[in-house]
């Protein structure tokens, strides 16, 4: 839902918490907001706003049914349409028709309202300078020309000597669907001995370039668009591959609408195909461990991919060295991750009246989920928290004054977020990473086609992973949209063969160094499962607490203990 922004999406929208949230979740669709006219979607959302603010809804009447909501919305739409010169011609001619300069639009005093999302623009497209063609590596891989493919994929960027490779894997030839990756070998003596870590951002539709540049990649981007080395970069621990996922996100693209994923099975299948080609391109890493990681809405992507590998590996000719998964602030099980009311109340952001309203609304969302009314669940939650499609200030913004629910100690995005967008749109960078003039997409269409998926659970993928592989679930203490209490709620309800051991596990205080005054967090460990709370971290934990997160992954990847 948000950037587990992923955290993280490329337009002016919002993460979807679970449905909108947690993931680096979604973004606002393109619109004609600045044209001076009122679009049909403006009228629809104005009608929805009146529904959300209706006294029965605010009073928490859980029997308020969406049929009545729709009728009420249509009533407001008809009224607003007449105000703007639309609607039935005979009706509107009965009154004086005001000229364009006098015509009243639907009231929208908060027109500048936009929640922050990890992706700041809908599209980036270099057109004012020559660039090379994008590099699709699949034909070379199929032809067995591996050395040539590696040479072509190597990245040469001014300002850094970090070795990396990038390009495209065709994951579905019938739709010309191509997945963009950027791979960084480990900065260790023998990279082939280090694990391979796959990073997936959330959204749905958030680019993994956010994780690379703003969270844990080898470098970040300064305000003057220069690369700056990062101290706690994950390439000191592992070989890291950043993938723009699903197809249609970031630099990944498809030629037809049929190429967009509609569900997590399709997401998992495309990622699985990309990983098969990755190991064909770099066979020297086949003997190391493979870990799948991500945050926010990747709380669905990671289990879906892991489950796909789990099902295919036993009979596959090419087996992947799959070892485990790590999910940060993941939007895994929406129905059981909706406790916003109590959470906002307990941190002082909501009073008792607002808490009760939030709880009443989440009951409506849960009811919609139970009845498989996925779009209705999305609509209610979006107006409540996310603002992806809801054009007016959300209920969250109205009661908190904050546009940023990824860290409740902040009300706006940190400085420098998004510098990487302008960096990537420079022609020399596009040439270096082999993307040509491919549009860098914010993921609006990705979210559109996954709308029926957003509020469905991914626990059916996660349970086999918990029972067969190493699993790390970690949360930032300060995240609201996919917060720690929401994660603990679904974990405590999860039925798996290690569930009792987890629920009875001792909580351990974790410090990076034994002499540290400040704990890094708290850990519960049972069998192959680790559940971690990171102190001082929000939704994007590697950004908020880079030292703690680095130590967390060092211990997890090396089977280390968290006891000091």
C-alpha cells in the first residue's frame, strides 16, 4: 500500500497500506487538475468525500452499506455537474448559463493537497539528447553468448568506480514484457562466496531505484546530482540486485496492457523468470545463498516469488539456491493489519472520537474484504489514510496535519528524497545503465491493474516459507501505515507449524555493540524465524536507521545471534 514504501512509487500518490498502505504504495493517477475544468473523476471524488463525511459514516454505523453510499455519491455528482454546466441540457437551460469566467467549479479549497510518495513524478523521459538503444540481454543469454552479455551489461558511471551491471530480461515474450535490473557484486574478497540479495520496492508500482539510492545501495545522490558513497551499504554484505517490479514499474515495461500483472501469481512468475536469466547470465553465483528482500507492498511480492521458487525448484532443471526472505514493514495480510485507530490514539495523533471513527471505518473495510469486495475496501481505506485516488485531504491528514505517515515524528519527507529521479533522467546516466529513452514510469497503471489484489492476503505464500526457509520480518518503531502492532496482529493469528514456538519466544534486547547505551531494537527468534522491532525506524528503516539495519542484515545473513 506504502513504501512495506515502499515504500516505494513514482508519482504524486500514496502508499497503499495494506491496500494502500504499506507498500510503497500507490500514487495519484494522472489528471487534468490544472486545466481549469472539472473532470468526471473530480465529481466522483467530491461525491465520495460527501459520503465519507456523512454523519452516519462518522458515527461508525457499520450497517451503512455501499449501495446507499453509491446513490448518495451519484446525487452529489449530479448536483455538482449542474453547477459546472454539465448534466441534462434541458435542466441546465432553465437557469441562466454563466459564462466560463463565472462558472463555479466543485469546491476544492485543498487543491494543493498531495500526500508524499516515494516516487515524485509520473514519468521521466529524456528527449533532448542522443541516447543508445536499451539493452535486452535475453537473446544473448539464449544464444549462449554469456561473456558478451556481461560485457555489454557493465555500467560505467562517472564519479564512481563501483562495479555494476544493468539491463533487461524479457520475462514474457508474447507481451514483450521486460524487467529492468541493476546488479552490484559484493565488495568483498570473493563475491561469489557472498549471498545474493534481491531487493523489491513496494507500491504497488514503486521503483527499486528508491531502495538503491535512498536506502542501502552503494551510493546516494546529492542536491547537485553527484554520487556520494554510502557508509552502511548492503554491498559490503552481499551481492545485491535491484529489480523494478512488477512490469510497468520504473524502467520495466510491457508492450500491451495484457502484460500488466493482475495478481501475485503473475508477479511471482515474472520475477522467477527474471531470476532464472540472472543466474544464466552470472552462473558464478549459483553456489551462494539466495535471499529475497523488500519492504511495504513487497510484503506480497517477496512471499509470492519465494512461493513460486518453492513450488518449481524440486522438479526444475535449473534450481535456484533459495535460502530465505526478509520483509520490512510488509503489507502481507490486509484484513488483520487495519488497527489504525488504536495505533494513532496510543501515539497521541488521534483523540477518542477520532479513534472510534477510525475503528468503525476499518470494520467496514474488513467486511468488504470478507465479502471479496476488493475495490470497495480500497475506496474506503484510500479516503481514510492513503489518498491515492481520493483527491481531497484524507481523514489522516485532517486529524494530524501530516502528509507523511511513514514516520510519526515527521510531517514531511526528508530532504534529498527524490534527487535520484533527476539523476536518472540525465542522458549520460541513461546510456550508462542501458535504458535508452525508455519512459521511467511511476506505476499508475501497475496499481490500476492490481487494484483487485491490493486487499487480498499473501499469507498463503508466506506460510510455506516460514515452514521451510529462513524468514526475517522486521518493522520500524515509528511507522504508522504498516506499523509494528499491525504486523504482530497478523503474525499472532497466522496458523503454521512453528506458530506456538514463535508466540512463546522470549524477547531479546538487541544492541549493535555490547557497550552501546541505546538498544537497536528487540528480537523474538524461534526456529528459522526472526521478528524484529527496530528502534527509531519508520517505514523506510534503512534510511532512518542505516547502522541498525546493516547490523540486522549482517546477523541474519550470517546466522548470527542477537544476544549481546
